[in-house]
C-alpha cells in the first residue's frame, strides 16, 4: 500500500489485500441475490479472501487523545477542543445505533483526560473544551473529572461542555460545578418519549416524576431554558403518547414559571424515529406519513404560546434518511440518479430536492416506502447481516420481543446479558485492564457483574404485559435509582 503510484498494485489486487485485513469490508467481493418478493435472498462472498461475515474491530485500550491538531482561522461549527472520555454505552436504549455498535464501554483514565485538556489549551489555544461520550453521567470518574477540571482551569475561565447527561439531579450537580459563575442558558434533556410506558418500550426508563423533579432543580439553580428532545413514531406509540409530549412540556414550563416567573422557557425538538440497522428496532416499520403529519400538526397546535419554542424535522428529509438507512445495493443506482437529477446539497433544507429522489425511485421501479416503512420478518435476510457489530442476532431478537412486552432490561454494567461482545472479543478483554472495559473481566477470582446468556427484564410494564409483571420484582430497577452516581457518592 505504501509503494509509489508507478508500482501500485492493480485495483483488484488492492481489493484482495484489503479484504484480507480483519474488519475491512470490500463490497465488490460479495454477490447479492434477491428473492421474488424483492428481499435479499443471500449475500455470498465471490472471492476466497472475503470472509462470510465481516466482524468489526475494537480498540482494546483507547490511545491518548490527539492534542495537537490544525486550528481553523475562521469560526467553524464545534469550534472547541473535543476529548472523548469514554467509548460505548451500556444503557441499551433500543432505538440507538451508537449504543449497539460502539460496544464495549471503554473509559479513558481521568489523569489522561486532564493532561489532554492541558495540552490542548497550550497547543491550540482553545477556551472551550467538550468532554464527549454517549452517556457522560455513566463515565465512572465523571465527578472527579469535573471537580479536578474546575480546580485546574476554573480561574482561567475555561468553558467546559459535558453533553449527554442523564435526567437526574446528579447531572444538575455536575453542570452546577462546571458552570459556576457563568451565564446559564440552556440545559438539555433527551427523554425521547413522554410517557413512562413508552420509555419502557424504548428501554430508557426515566419516570416523568423524576424528570419534573430534575427540571425544578435546573430552574432553581438559575438555568432559564430547558431543551427537551422527543421522538415520534416509536413502536406501540398512540396519539395519547404524542399528546403527552405537549402535556409534559407544559408541565416542565409550569415548574419553571413557578420557580423563575416569566424568565423560564422550554424548547422542544421532535424528530421521527428512523429504525436503524444493528439495533432491536431494525425490524420495525417507520411510521406512516399521514400519521406523522397528524402528530406534528397536533404538536404545532399544542406547543405554542409564551415560553414555548417547538421545532420538528421535515418528514420528507426523514424519509430520505430512512430509506438510505435500511437500503440495499439497489439504492446506489437511486443515489446516482437522484444526483444526476439535481440532488446535491441534501443536508441543507433550502436545497433539499425531494422530487429528484421521487423521480429516481420511479424510474428505477423501486418504492421508498418499501424500504422505509416495511416491517421486516425476523427471518428475513437483512442487507447488512454479513457485517457484524459483535452482537448476537438472538440478543437483538430478545430485545425486539421485549419492546412489545414493555420489558425493561438493566444497564449491562450492572448485569451482563452476553450480547456477543465478550464472545467475539474475549482475547482483547483479557488484555484490557479489569476496570478499563464495562464488560465482565475474565479469569478466576475476578470481581465481575452477574452474567446471563439472555437479557432478563427488570420488570415488564404493567399495562402492556400484565401476565408477566411480578416475575422479576425481586430485581431492583437500578436505573430509576441512578446506581452509577450513587456508587460514586458511596
Ligand atoms: S458483553 Fe455484557 S457487559 Fe459487555 S456490552 Fe455485552 S451485555 Fe454489556
């Protein structure tokens, strides 16, 4: 690969060499056949160098963050130093692709993060640092990190961002420390659904009562705006669940008005669920267009007035995202044709060219809704099944079944469900420090969380599966009690 261009291998030799590297997928070395109903019949390697399944690779121990990088001389989006404090997430929200495909959890030591902050400030001159992860409250050393960052840099007025916090008072404590002495504008929550039942369905079980208590704490400590992100179109969602988005938003605003008067406000962002590959939702249909429009209209009617700002995603842009997300190879022709017809800057609302996509689909005899809104059978060959994110299919199937039962499963740092990661990457787990991964450590006499071969719900939602409730009540619904933060407190 490093030879000069004049001696470079032929394209085919290069592809063969790439396919032999673990974790590299070379589409040209696979043939796809289709069944009469249009679904994928099989994806078959056509070359001995191509494995039947391409398994992702993982970094055993995250290397120290890059601290010397090019600094833009114009103002750009995210113009700040970003440091990844942890990779992966163990919460298991069923809609979340990142939470599934970036397993296992690997944390950077707090000293390494602090050193990176020092170096980035020195080398690049940033005044703003953002600690990144999928769920920052779950970083085991988050309290220590925040405290020590403030001790070292508070006086220099370094601004520190800590996004992706859980909805609990512990998060408010953290932000309180970080933003001491600064103007406080927005505090962000992502409940994703507005009823306890629907949050059980998506496996993000925060009780509304807890959300309201946290909101009160936020307003009391001086933040004037609470931003909340919701999704519509979750499986089993009803119009009542959508109405609940409006009701809960107004309740949060009422809390703010009680605490701060007219200064308090809420900003509500609503997007439509786009079911993603490699998640338990990969088999579910995206919501029907008419239903989505009716739900957005309901929210437009409800979420207006002083102190409320409501924004939503354009359903047509969401549809493009949806058919591309679960598309197959035939969509490459659609993409090329749409481009030829003028679809070029599709991420920019004003240039978004939906008719070009419609024409491309029509000309090629394909159907957007077939890709976006079709429920898949559990035994259908999915176009991405030959790529493995390290998850067992049975794990995703179990979680898909739990979705419709309202079964809530635990944070797997409390209880491992053998999702597949430990099976695929056990050698790397052995090489990693015991505390460096969220997965159980291997070897005799090691301290580890309990391990089960399948996800065991902490509880089933009473309304959805009355026949199953009570089965596991001896288990503590830890996530409602915020165990990770409690553990730090202990
Ligand atoms: S192997 Fe266990 S602890 Fe590790 S990510 Fe999977 S379920 Fe979680």
